[in-house]
């Protein structure tokens, strides 16, 4: 028996504006009625598009515990508004990340990495590890 034909389809075209891509993901995946972009997030999207990144795909950073951005809301909710407080460009990886609600992302390196304090003294002993 031949394999059934794939029903795969992209959720949105590359040419769709970034805010509309976010809205599409919110509606189609998270069952939201709409998104609520903060003014700064809307400005960031405009800047990303002006910089030539408007065709990138989008990624949502939100709580895994709920379709909403509120982890205390459980179950299969629908019709909510998904708040997007910030967007970040991951140009090297090739996507735009929307931070929804109070989600925290993993921190990067501090301004002064601990490795800067590690060395070897004249006697060959490693220093700066404690």
C-alpha cells in the first residue's frame, strides 16, 4: 500500500507581516482571539522589518502550562488575548521570538564571565575557582 499523501502545510507565508504571523500562531495554535502587542513590541517588529528581517518565521516564548500566558489558567481555553510584551530578533538562528506574559528566558553570560578570574599561578596552581 502506498503511503497516504501528506497534509502538511505552512501556517503562514514568509511574506506575511511579523505581527500577523504572531497573530496566526496565537489563533491557530493557542486558540486565542487575538494578540496584544505592547507599543515597544510593535516598534520592535517595525524595526526588524525595516532591517530586512520581516520574512523570518516567529517563535512564541510562553508558559507551557496553559494556552494563555497565565500559567494558572489550565485546560483548553479559547478566545483569550495573548499578551506580547517584547520581541527579540535571533538573526543568526533565523527567527523572531515573542515573549508572552511574564515568561523569563535563560540569562546569557554576565558582563564579566567567571572565566576571566581563572588563571594559573607561578607554581602551576589553578586560581580563581572558588
